[in-house]
């Protein structure tokens, strides 16, 4: 069966690497993005250069109408068989006592509501079975004290989504898994307000370096593939020992 996979947040970082990795596995790829149209279309061209097929679709995953339209656009490539629920945002570093309510709300809207809306839509359209991978974070089980507890909590919600939906959809032939990256070298860290974020965290990582987007894409590709046919409800930690 032709694999048609939506990658939310496919324009940059982990999502972009995942689009390219999946194209190599023969997936037709839907590159979801919110604002970086140029980057998203660059990924479409890179997929084409690999001999694959992709389209770019603008959709803010926190908005229900955008998510419905994203899945409708994806159906133009064939029945949707995969979702990489990757779009996400970080937050300014700080203690909970200092967090702004609007920032708290936005993190929950994108990381939780957005992930749930996309998973819901996948559950509705994957009538022939399929696979979902939710991108969590090692923060979900570390708590991120002094940094962004709300971000960690949003990813713990994603882990609960993985567990519950895996059980709910198992009988329908839909597998639901997660990947929990540690610190990965992407632009997301610019949102923390700490220009030295990477240098400041590296001493805490047991393997002594940040991960690469390709190292996360590899885990996502495996969980989506038939090689992971008995894996569902799992969240695979790819965090350099964190
Ligand atoms: P990134 O480089 O900042 O890329 C984020 C991607 O998400 C972009 O494609 C962006 O689209 C998209 N996006 C953001 N908000 C969106 C929204 N409301 N609707 C649709 N798309 C949206 O981030 P990343 O590091 O690759 O992170 C990807 C995922 O991995 C996130 O869920 C993040 O929490 C998780 N993660 C990352 C790390 C890490 O260290 N990097 C660690 C653990 C977990 P535009 O390009 O259009 O803005």
C-alpha cells in the first residue's frame, strides 16, 4: 500500500529531517508548516531531488479548521496512512512563578490541543489502518524545573495521548507511538531567550553532545515502518542518556 504521511512542523528542525528520511523510505510526504513557507517548499524540492513526492500545506495545528484542511489536502496524495505529530514550541526559560499566562496558554494550545486535533483527525481518516508518531520530549519525565515546567507538562500530555490512543485504536490496525528527544540541535532553542542554551545544557547530557535532527528522524521512521509492527503505546527515548 502507498504510504502517505503528514509531518506537522515539517518545514524545519526535526520535522524537516523526518520528511527527508520518510521520502527515502518511499512515503509520499505532506510537509505541514505554520509560517516558514520558503523552508517548507525547500523541503518539497529536496524530496523531489531524492525522487520522492511531497506537498507543502500551511496549517496552524492549534486551529481546528486548519487541521481539517491539512488532512483534506493530504488526501489528494492518496489515503493518509501516517501522521508525525511534530509541530511544537518551547518557551522562555524561567521559574513557574514568573511565567506569563499568554505564554502558558500558547504552549498548551500548540503542544497539547494541536497534537490532539491532529491525532483526532488521523483517527477519523485512517480507515485502512496506519501509524501515528507523537513527538514528545525527555522533559516530560524530567519536569524541567527552573526552565519551563509548562512545556514539560505539555509533553507529558502527549505521552498520555500516545498511551490512550494506542489502546483505543489497536483493534483498527492503527499503531500509536512516541519519540522523546533530548536536546537536539534545532532553532527551537532560540525561543528560550538564552543565546547560550546549547552550551549551557551540554554538560548535563551523558553522551556529551546535542543530538541531530537526523537521529530523531531515524527513530520516527522506524516506528512508522512495518518493522515496528508489534510496537504500539511506546514512547522511545532518544536523548543521549538524559
Ligand atoms: P523547530 O526547529 O523550532 O521547528 C518547529 C516546527 O514546528 C516548524 O516547522 C514550525 O513551523 C512548526 N510549528 C510551530 N508551531 C506550529 C503551529 N502552531 N502549527 C504548525 N506548525 C507549527 O523545532 P524542533 O526542535 O524541530 O521541534 C520539533 C518537535 O520536537 C517539537 O514538538 C518539540 O517540542 C520537540 N522537541 C524538540 C527538542 C529539541 O531539543 N529540539 C527536544 C525535545 C522535543 P514554521 O517553520 O512554519 O514556523
